[in-house]
C-alpha cells in the first residue's frame, strides 16, 4: 500500500496538497467530534436519547443519499468548486448547530452538514492524488496520515470543547473549516482540470451488479454494528465529555493503526473474503461481550478499543474489495456502495436508543452483534460472486479512493 519512496517524499508537497490534506483532517475529525457531547446535549436541551441519536441519523442519511449525485456534480462543476461548496456548507450548518436552541433544529442542520460532507469527501482524495508530488503512493500515505489524525483527535477535541459547553465542538468545526475553505480557495488551482461527465444514473445501475450488491448489503449491516458502538456507547459509559473524548480517542487511534498497517499485512497473507469472514465474527463477539459487561465502565472501554482495532481492518478490506468487485469506474462503485452503507449508520443510533429504553443497555449491543452476523452470512453466501475480489489487486490510488469514502462513513 505504501513504499519507501512514497514515505521519503510525502512531506515535500505543493501548497494545494497541504490545503486539501488539512481540510481532510478536519472532515474526519467531524466523525467523532459530536460523540462526547451527546449526553450533554440531551441534558441541556431536555431531549431523550432517541432524539439525540438523530444527530447522527440526519447527518449520515443525507450524506448517503448525496453520495449518489456527488460524482455527477463534480464531473460538471470541477473539483475545486465541489470542494468549496462542501466546505462552505459545513461551515454554515455547523454555525447554525452552534447557535441552535433545540435538538430538533440541530437535527435539521446536521442534515445540511451531511450534504457538505458528501460533496467534500467524494472529491478530496482525487484532488490530492492529482496534485501530489512523489506519485500516487505518496498521496495515499499523506491521506492515511490525515485520516488517522482526524479520527483520533475528533473525539478528544470534542471532549475538551464539550467540557466548556455543548456548543463548543460546533464552533470548533466552524473555525477549522473556515480556515480550510480559505486555504483551498487561495492555494488550490482550479482551471485546467479535466472533466469527464458522469451519468446521473451510474450509481443506481451499479447496484444491479451481484458482487457490488452483496458487498453493499454486508456493509449496511456491518455499519449498524459500527455506529451502535460509536454513537450509543457514550450513554451507558456515564463519563463526562472529556472522559468520553479520551475513550474514543483510543478508539480512533486503534482504528487508524489497523486500517493503515494491519489490514494490508493481513491481505498479503489471506484472501479478502477470508479476512472478512474472520474479522466480522470477532466483531460480533466483541459486541456481545460489551452488552453483557455494559454495567462495568472499564470493561466497556476495553470493548470499544478492541472494536476500533477490528473496525479499522474491516473498513480497509471492505472498501478495497469494492474497488475490485466490478469493472466500473472506481468513483461510481464507491459512491453506490457508500450510499447503501450510510443507511446502516443512519438507522443504528436511534434504534439502539429505543431498544435501551424498551429493555436495557445490553440489548442494543446484542442487536449490533446480530447485524454483524447477518453481514457475515451475506458474504459467506455470496462468496462465489465475490471470487474476483480475491484475485485482483487495487492500485494505490484506487485503494485510497475506496478507503477515503469508506472510512468517511
């Protein structure tokens, strides 16, 4: 996935690459930034857990739906305009979230944030690859560094700012994304880029292909497990915003390590489907243990960190598999797959909160484990149509594009 030559030249990049890379860090920070303040928002705005979890649902649902049209948009208005539109929307809707007085308003504004996020993340890596010095491998190393920093720091920053006010993390996003907007506007060259219009129907047609359909279904149920662990766990943990932030900082570091280093190591020794069929059951076991030991904050923290290790492997392997499942353009395949995958992330948090209220804190984790086992079954039953993902290898740029869209979930 990386090379010595790539690592040697990674820090010698033109300014426009650093501008987009910085924006990537901030975008990935947004994945976990809100996590530590969920209980605080619920208390401050007198909202129940189900309402509060809709902050994830509106964001992810709109991001997923928008993924179906982002390639169509960027192929017509260009990468720079698409990046700026995405960043501008994130700044505007993050500010509106910070100024809101009700959880319903924040839910609506998070949906607008999701649209901006879809426009940005679907375009960012292609821009880095096109402008980076040292070839595509150097670009991917730079991207992976941005991903790891963002996923790890997001919850930590959210915890720090959340200790002052639940509005703090939202204002933090506004400031950082505004800087990223200015950097991209000033430093990224727009004229001269090649545009190849993509049909609006392309992602919809892609889902008719059996291999991609199997992976999309598996990812939908896998993402339920992912977001129960990420979005529901702050409630039974019972920590302050800083405590939750530190917990998910560890989760993010674990996810980044296995995504960047462990997954490629496993894939050099095993077929992709084999890795998937090993890691998914391990994730289900981790979720079951989390549910059974949920009353112990220490045990739950350990399960969250272990979950991060397993999720990092799955994110890389699943999204890389999508790159080789069809002969479609990589951007089209990734957009179609991610649109379905985001649905799992959108429905999981409110369902988990509802199960918590109807039963107890154990049941949401058992629900997540069952969903992950369904994902395992989908891959096992569809292994014959997935045969080509065990034969073909993605090149560095294609693999990075897959991981960008997949990990942004």
